[in-house]
C-alpha cells in the first residue's frame, strides 16, 4: 500500500513540482544554497529503508526508479525523483541529499553540511505507526538528526553549526501512514481525538527539532489518501474513500492552527505549509488541466 500510495503521490504532486521547477530555472552559487534536512515517510525517503536489512518496506528493485537517471532503483518509492528531490532541486540542489544511513555506512563527512535525508517509508508521526515493519520512526529520525548536529558542532564548532542550522530548510512530509493505521486497526477512537493525538505528536517533533537549532520549516500535509488505488477498492463504485479524504482535510486544518500557534511560541521560527490535499485533488478532479 505504501508503494502504491507513493507512486500516486509522485505522479500527481510530482507533476506540480516539475511545472514549478521549469519556471524557477535560475541558478544559485553552491555556497548560497541553504542546506536541507528532510524527515518523513515514503513520500520523502531516498533510500533509507534499503539500508535496513530487516525492513519489510523497501523499493530497491525494478520497476521503482524506471524513470530515474540510468533507470536506477535507488530505494525511492517512485518511478523517478520524489518530492524530497523536487524540493531540493527548487532550492538549487542537484537532488535530495543522501540518506543518513548512507552517511553512516560510508563515513560522516563535510557533505552533511549541505543536508541529510532521514525519511523512512511506512513511518508516521506516532511511534506505533510502522513499528513491526522495521523502519525508522519520526522520533528515531530526530535522534539521528541530533547526532548530525553534534558531529557538525564537533567538526566546525558550535557557532558555525548553529548558523548552518539556522539557515537550513527542515522539510517534513508525514501523516498518511498514521491515518492508514487508524483505519486498518479499525480504531474506535473518536476521529477528532485521533487527529488531536497526531497534532500532539507533531508538536513534540517540531519542538525537538527547534531545540536542536532548526528554525525554518517546510511542511507538507497529507494528500487525498482515500484516492489511492489501494483504498478505492473499498468503494463499490471505484471512487475515492471519502472518509479518509475527510481525515486528510482535518489533518491540514489542525496542522495549520498548530503551526500558527507554534510560530508565536518559538522565537525565530519560520514555516510554510504546503496543502498537498488541495494540490492533488485538483489534479484528480481536473486531469485535463494538467496534461502536457
Ligand atoms: C465512493 O465514491 C463515490 C464517487 O464515485 C462517492 O460519491 C462515495 O461517497 C464514495 N463512497 C465512500 C464509502 O466513500
């Protein structure tokens, strides 16, 4: 399901990023490009799970990567680049930075100062999401980021590390798998209470990142996940599963309110929230507007 979802996400939201990118072709000097640190699930994973021998959720085999340079299956849950890549390209990078587990294997080095991708397919805001799938939870991703911060401070000193973090983009794309989990487990928790529990988790993740020195957040909300093929099979007409789309919309509104609150509380915090529900539902409902 994870795989199907990410292909869907890439095809639709990816198209929008590509279009944006064409109109943003200006080149920036390398050192002027802000570093990017990426967190979340398969929508932003650029190979993390391929480094986990026991992970059940992986994409390091064809036809993943069929449209990637050299048709290379890189572990991305995608036919080609994914949202982590498109976002990085928009900022002037060649593509997403390498996964943290890649650096861990090949040696932590100065390249980390340009960014690291911690995202892991099947993870969610809640530690329980993906727990049995041997993936890297959001809490664990933030711990890994903490070690990167310490190493940067060790290599270049506290002040340099602090300044690097201050100008860095912290990109987060997560939440879908928590909502899938709610429905898969046939949870009886009240929907509003459930969405609130996701916001409590999001708040503690952002606080943890802020306390490590992160200041600029680029956050992507949950797409219309009820329209994934894996969910549509539960609708007799083949239409989208409306209840899951309602959750995705509630997730966006709650996150919007949470980020407004946090940016008042946390001095120097800046953020942008991408409404991936609106972006994607428009493509689903008006495909002809987006065909080339
Ligand atoms: C199934 O899809 C149709 C649109 O084709 C929609 O009107 C209906 O609400 C959906 N049913 C469920 C259970 O989501």
